């Protein structure tokens, strides 16, 4: 693992003492930091915006960062840090999600780049322009922060229950980012004679999500990366954003977005590579994307609790490659994860099978495993089989909460399948699924309630099932 990132000269070690300071960002003042269709933003201009915004922030212990524009999110994120405050990153911008975070952290305000309706209490909207400072009048010094200070608290998505808080220090974020840089280093353009060249990044995932935070916020802060300022959503938007880059870009996305890009038939500019996470990526989709876009498709494995700790090239391998220093310890109900950036081992619900050379395969989750009439199956495999039924566009299989009278947890499913009915889908499923695992309740819907990262919060699924 590299000991440092960028050119500022500060170490990316996680063993910082309480008094040790680290740079808020890395690299020379004139390096590329962000871009869009209209402009190129250098690091010094970004830091000028950060200082200007920090001066106008309210007094509080925490700030709930709701900025949608990625550049403005970055400005707010670092401005909050300069004020000695903690960034709170809710799993969504839904009023209920924001209110849940506010209840847990009452000494907090909301910061946004646009007015919100309904407006949450203590809303601070970023000014326009962001700062009146002249970037060229700065002394060139990069602000520093306490390495052991909590930079952010991320919340799990709620796909398996109530969102949980996960604090991250600056030291831990720097160490995990160094791991990501090492894993992606082969994608960088050839280094210029004067130093590192800049890798453009375009991301479809929100910066509030840990995966989006790692690859579209921390990378431009701590590595020679320039990030697209927006968050493209539709295939045409993604193609336009990629065209704004000065070199082939790394596309940071999800399987849902990747499938839409492949099926749209839209032409994309040359890519440095694709990284995907937040949901399982099928080998067929990975292979189709590699053929369609002429680049590697890497799948990242991680969680809000642990950050990214492994990767694989899904089109060609089923095993995951753990990052250097990451150790997995299988348990009866999950896996203990040790990593250089984690202060203590973290328990995950994922079941793994260890292989040679620090590789492993995922075997699902204990909560996903089903045992009925002496037979076993997994919700993940049942979902894949349902999604493969001809005419089914999207689908999910889940196990309901125990029945109050019998205690039985029945299997249910939701499917997006225009032109099909429940009977036709169940008939097709019978060809590959044991009858004891067929969903007892199957409902056809117009769309699944996927969140910004493509995940399916359990509560939203239960509401659709009624």
C-alpha cells in the first residue's frame, strides 16, 4: 500500500497521534480538480470557495450535507471540516431520513446548494457565487485538519433495516483512499514529465453514499483526479458528462445505471474504465459492458461500515481480491473484517469462503438463506432467477416478517414485467425453482422503489406489497 497520496508530502497512515495534522487536499495549487461543460476548476479555486463558504456557516457541532451538485457538495464538505464540524450524510434527501438524523444529532443544521420544499429546520443554502475571494490572492497553503477528528458520519442505506451511523476519521479516510488509488492506478493516463497526470472521474452515484464518497469525493481531494461537477442520471446525460472530460474518464456507477447504458445503445466517448458497486453485478452484464464500451469493468466490494476492501473483474472471475492488509475471518453468521483503516474488526452479515492468495467468494448472507422442508435456497439466487424470466425487466424476492399467528416467514416477490401476469411468471419460475421456494405473493408493479444507488429499502418494498 502506498504511504502517501498526491504530492503534498503528508502520509496516509492511520496511526496518527491526536496532535498530528494532515492536509485537507493534496497536490499542486494549479492541478485540475473539477470540471463540467462550462469550466475547469483548479485546486486553488476550490480552496478559495471552501474558505469563503466556511466563513458564512452557522455555529453547530454537525452539518447535514444535502448538496446535490458534486462540486458544491465538495465545497460544503470541506468548509464544514474547516469549521471543526462533522458532516452528516443521510441515506437520502427524503424529509423522514433528514428528520431521523436531526433527532440523533440535535446540534446540527442542514446545508444545501438549492432551496428545499419543504425546507428542513436550520437550512443554510450556499451563496452564489460561492466565494468572493480571488484564488490568485491566496498564499498557496492547503488547510489542515486533525487526523483523528471525525470527518463524517455515514448512514447505511436501510435496505436491511434501520439506517445505522458509521463515523469516519480523516486518518481512516486517507488510508482507505490510498487503497483505492493503488487498486485503480493502472487506469491513470501516462504520467507527464512534470508529475502525475489527471484522471477524470464521472459518477452517477450521490456523494452522500459511502461508495460515492470514496470514489467521487475523496479521490479528487487526495489523488490526481478531477471530478465532473454534476451527477448525470440518464444515459444521454452520462455520455455528455464523459464528453466534457479532457481524457478518457473513469465511470463510477451502479449495475442499474450500467444496464441502462448498455441497453440504450448510446455511444459513449472512450473510457479509462468502469467501477460499479451497491448491488450484485451479473457476469453477463459485466461482459456485455466490456464488449460495448471497450474497457475493464471492475466491481467493488465494501459497505458503509468498512469502505471498499476488495474488487474483481466480474466478466472474467468470480473470486474477489482483498486489498493489501485486509483480512477476513468467516463466522457462523457472517464475517469479521480487519483492515488498516479500521480501528477494530467489523462484523458483516456477508458469508464468505476463503481461497488462496487472499481471495474469497461471497456465499450470500445468513439472513438471505432459506430452509424449508429440509431444502435450502437463497434470496439472492431466487431474485436472479426471477430477473432472468423473459419479459421481466426488474425484480426482487424477499422474505416477509413472521406471521403473528403462525410465526411463518413467507416468500414474496415484486416484478416489473409489462405484458406479463403473475401466473405466467410463476409458470416460468417453476422450470428452475423448487415449488417450496416459489413466492406465495407475487405482485407486478410499474417500478421498484430503488434509491439513488439502486438499492431497495426493505420498508419501501413492504409498502408496495401492502
